C-alpha cells in the first residue's frame, strides 16, 4: 500500500509530457486555494511564485494553439518536460520519498510526450487542430488536477 502514495508523482509526469507548465500551475493553484500537497516545487514558496506559475501555465495553454508552437519532442522541449515533471513529482511525493517521486515523474514524462504527440496528431486528423488542442488541454488539466488532489489526500 505504501507504494500507492507515489502514483500521483508518476501520473503528474505523464501530464508534464503533454504540457510542461501545467503541473506547476496546478500545484500552485492548489496551494493558493489552501489545498496542501506533500511538498512544493522550487520557487513556489511565495504568493508571487505561485501566481507566476499559474500565469505560465495559462500562457502555455494559449501558446500551444499557435502554429509557431515548438514540437514537444524536440530535445529542449523534452528537457523542459523532464525537469518540470521532476519538480512536480517531488512535490507530490510523500516526505522522504521526494527523489523517487521525481524520478518516476521524469520516467513518465518523456514517453508521454511522444504518445501525446501521436494521439494529438490522430485527433487533429479527426476533428481539426484547434478542437484537438482543446480536447488535449481538458484531458491534461483534469488529469493533473486529479494527481494533485490525490497526492493531497493520500499523504495527509
């Protein structure tokens, strides 16, 4: 049962594979509403840091719809996703298991980026680019929110 408390860390890594700024934004939003996760990513100790994380997350959701948005599987983008996943995975891991939580999240982020790109491409063929992007956003945000809420509840 003890290993189940790391599931939110693993799952938030998959979220970071699709949207690198979303995990931090969701953790920051939870903290601003009073929901306590086991930890918090670096830079979110202040209200300003939390608001900045939310703005960055929103900016990413909007920027992803632009034709100039970079490919999520480019080396720089993959590195950003892995680092974001690591920070979020550590923040959602129980005390004393932060490193493992970060590693699990990183391990999920990279394959998730490739799988997400493939799914997004197929969805784009079916419903068009804007609708597919919005569908992905909804899935990613709701999935990430579930990770954050689960971590807060599991690790009380």
